[in-house]
C-alpha cells in the first residue's frame, strides 16, 4: 500500500470517529429522532443543491463561494446524521474502502 494511503487511513481512524460521535450526541440532544431513510433523502437533497450550484458555476453564473461552502456543509452534516442513524462506523468504512481501492489499482 502507498505510504500516503496508510497515513490517510491513520488520520481517518483517529479523527472521524470523534467527529461522528459528537454529531450523534448533538443530534440526539437537540433534534427529533429520525430514521435513516429520512437522513438518506436529506443527504441526496443536499447533494442535489450542491450539484445545482456547481452546474450554475459551470455555466458561468456568479455564485458566491459562501453558498457553495454552505451546501458542502449541509452534505457533510447530513452524511454524519445518516451514518449515525444507520449505525455505520464511517472511520472503519472509509479505511476499508481505501484498502479496496488501493488493491484494485
Ligand atoms: Mg442545503
């Protein structure tokens, strides 16, 4: 495995789990419990909003990077909420996926 991939996996392992856990704690304390299907649809909706801005940028529209950043944040937040609602360990899933990507190259 490439040493940079090994380093990436170590960073993911050390940092993603506490971020995901903090989102779970916050979501549980401050918002209504929702099923994973809700968050999956929310994630798709937010990704669509981001894609729509990128489409407009591609066509030459004047879109502020604040709006793009805001939608990227929505995608990140909804992914965290989806993974928590579905019981997915994102750190483990990402490191496993990186290993499979490297193996397939
Ligand atoms: Mg949004």
